């Protein structure tokens, strides 16, 4: 997992990002240095074992999950809910060259 350290610092300071992007695409996200570039908080979990992720930094947050497989999208969706996220939108995105198509999608609002 990469990109979560800045979110943890925010949380320890009593703040929370408006939205966290959780990327699980077949390439490393260039946005994991979001705090350096003043961008939307982005966490890359590609290649990580979902059941081993510590997602407590998502408690009370809104989360957008994008994954390259339906199975991982569903597992990340459930992991975010279990971690205490208040709002989760997740989708399986099929990449065909430069074209992207949404497959499975779900939304949760606590």
C-alpha cells in the first residue's frame, strides 16, 4: 500500500480528507505522492493482499475504489465498509488500450 501515510498524518492532526481514492489498477499510481503535489488523496493497493490491508485511516471517510478485476473491487468495497468508511463507491474498470469501460459497480452510504 502506498500513499496512505499522508492521510494518517492528517487523521492524527484531527483532520480528514473530503475523499480518498483507492486505486487497484495494473500499474502503479503516479498520484501516491498526492500530498507533495496538493492533489486528491490517493492510495495504491495494486498487488497487495486485500485481507492484510490496515484501512483504519478510512474511518468516517468517503472512498472511491477503482480496481482492474471485479473480485478485487468487491473485496476492497467490503474492506472499506468493514474499516468504517461512511461512504464507498466502487467499480471494476476494464481497460482496453486507452478506452476504459465500467463493469461491476456498487455504492454504500452508512
